[in-house]
């Protein structure tokens, strides 16, 4: 493949935001949101309020009874089965119990800890209801790290010229 001249990093990780997506909760909530709101601000100005985000959290927990199983939990179960097969389950029972307790997701806490990413995904889904794909692109470009790096590079002529001379 071809490597870019300037590398950026993706700080996102597989977390609760992903599990909300695969269970279609963003889609369903955005549909409900659109039924209650005739219009919203432009894609570059639209932002969910704290009350709206809290309503989404309530929707997930109380109405949808949202749960998920992490990959970590799945691997823990596999590890435990192997330990049981090899006879280590009783020897390390306290450690397994402690680890299992730590791996059970605290959904409300995770919804708050990962608010930025969850809110971004929910906002994209809501914007799509009003401004379609064009609106989503406008919203995404607003804070896109790759776009910011590219614009900075274009505005700094010396670095741009250095790259072109390679």
C-alpha cells in the first residue's frame, strides 16, 4: 500500500459506542428525535444539549434495557474454560472472580465516560434525517483530524514543499 506523507492517529476504540451502533439504537433514537423536532440547526452548528443526551441515556437504559458483551468478556470466558480444562480454575479462583467482576460493563458509567464518541455518532444519525449525506459530511469535516492536518500542511508552504521534493 501507499503510506501517507503525514500520519495521524485515530483515538477511537472499540467501546460501548460500537455496541449501540450494531444494535441500531442511534438509528431508532434519531427517528424518534426527528418525529419530535421539525427542524434543527445547520450541520456545522447542531449540537445535542445535555438534556437531549441524558434522554438518550434514559432511552437506552430504561426503555431499551440496553446490554452488551465485550470482546474482553468473551476472551475471559475462553480463558476460564481453558483454565478449567487444565485444572487451574480452583487454584486461581479468587483472581478469576476479581477479574470477572472488573470486566462486567457498568453501562451508565460507560455511557458517560464515552459521551464524546456516542454523542458524535448520535448527532451524525440525527443530522442525516434533516440534511442527508451532505449534512453528515459537513458535520464530520468540522472536527476531522485528517482535514485539519491537511489544511495546516497546505498553509505551511515550507513543509508542503519539503514533501513534494521527496
